[in-house]
């Protein structure tokens, strides 16, 4: 599916969903060792005795997998000018080896720039869910997006 959406293609209430991605034990361990070396992300034995009763993915890994899934859907790719930030990041449930993550998204705000007519800000609320449909993470992202046809300053 080819989307390549631009700022003016977004509307409040618009929804998107992604394909899934299954995380393996090896991927969780590798990410943990490289970026978040807490025992429950890097040591299967220690994780069994830890607060989650087993190995879990880093929340940052979950966030990055979610971003990749959204990017693969080509929702913001063509127009992206970066992001001023994320809000309301919540890790709701542990992600374990073998879990398949998918993302659903809803546009919450579409605001043209007052100073730069070639762009606008789109705020999207994301929910990352596992293979059972149980939400494991949620966050809001502000996306600075180009217009396909810049308008003149009003």
C-alpha cells in the first residue's frame, strides 16, 4: 500500500493500523545489552527471579519497534520534518520473547504552522498491542509535517 501522506492529508479522528512484528529472545537480549542493561533485559536466569518473572523487552525497544512499524506503513515518511517530542509515554505491560507487537494510531490534532506556511503539526496517539490485542504501551507523538503544496502566508 502506498500512502505517502502530507500534512493536509491528516484529519482529527483518522485512524491507522500497522502490520505486526514478533520479538525473539535474541533480539531482546541484544537490545538490552546494547542499550538498557538491566537484569530483566539481559539475563534469562536473573530475570526469572526478578520482578517480572522472566525476560522482558526494554520499553525503549518497544517504542522503537512501534516507530519502525509506523514508518513501514508510510504514514509520515514523505512529509516528516522530525518531531518536537513525545508525551504521555506509558509502558502498560511487559513485552516477552515471542510477543507480536502491532500499532494502532488515532490523529488527535492537526494544526497548521502560523509562521511557516509550508508545514504543520500533527499529534497522533499510538497504542502498541500484543498478539492478543492487549495494550502494552501508549504514547502521543507530535509530528512536524510538510505540506504537499505550501500555502501563502495568510
